[in-house]
C-alpha cells in the first residue's frame, strides 16, 4: 500500500497540475484521504510540501541530464559538440518524465510562473545545471555571441515549457491533428525546431535597425 507521505505528494502533484498553486490544503488532504495533521507531520506547511514534490521529480531529471551530457562530452573531448546531442541532453529528461501527465503539466506551471520558477526551481535545483549547459551550448555554437547564445537557450526553454504546459489540451485545440502522447516524435520535433533556431544567422543591432528603416 502507498505510504501516507507519498499519497499526499501524489495528490498535491495532481491538483496543482490541474488547478495551479492556489489549491487548498483541504483539497489535497481530501484527495489523499488523510487529515491535516498528516500534512503537518510530514511537511509542516503547504510551502514545504510543494518544495518536496518538486525535489522528488527534478533531482532524477537533473541527474539524467548530466549523465547524458557527460556521455556527449566524452565522445567529443575536443572541438565543437554536436548541437542536436546537447539539445537532447537538455530536453529529453523532462519530456520523458515517468508517471502521469500531471508531472509534465506541473513543471510547465513552475517554468511558466516566474516567481515560483526562481524560488522553487532555479535557485535550489537549476542554477549549476544552467551554467553547465551554457558551456556545452557555447561549444556546440562557438560562433554565437554570448547574448545570442543565452537568448537561444531561453527560447529553447520556452518551447519545452509551452509544450509541457499545453500537453493536456493540444489534441483538443488542434482537432486531433496533434498528439503529444507520442513522446519520441514530440522530442524529435522540438530538437529539429530549436536546432534551427540556434543555427539561425546572427544579425547585429545596426543591421536590424537598417532593415527596419529600409
């Protein structure tokens, strides 16, 4: 039988994915089949509960990201890294998260809410990872100026986050033409799209101004 702590985490994960971070502790305890004292015993507060459910999902994702990136770097100890391989290392683990679709949507909410992202994800879990991938993307795209590199990493995150956040309704709003359940095909589409973005020509500010006034 699932233990009490896991039931609480699973219930919170499902309800936050569906309704956002304002979901009440009363709703969480009702879904988990426990009383408020159980939440206080295991987590002390709703805030600590959310931190715990984020940590249990992001830790294995980040480990896998680093393992995959380590393997890419071992295969290419010198010179540029293959761009698609670096993108795969970055986007595959979050999009392959095991379990319910709720997990994808939960992380889509976290990434899509700046305050929650900084407080619950970036500072405690992602800051060193972002620095590591910045170096890897710089090796994959040595021609990119630092600002352009960071913007393209930002856009790649945006594609991933939007996909995760909308995975539950994308089939409905496209009349069934798009199906997010085919994870392999989804990841390949994201990799091709974002790789093309990284490889797009860099246009300096003066050229952009000239193009606008042409």
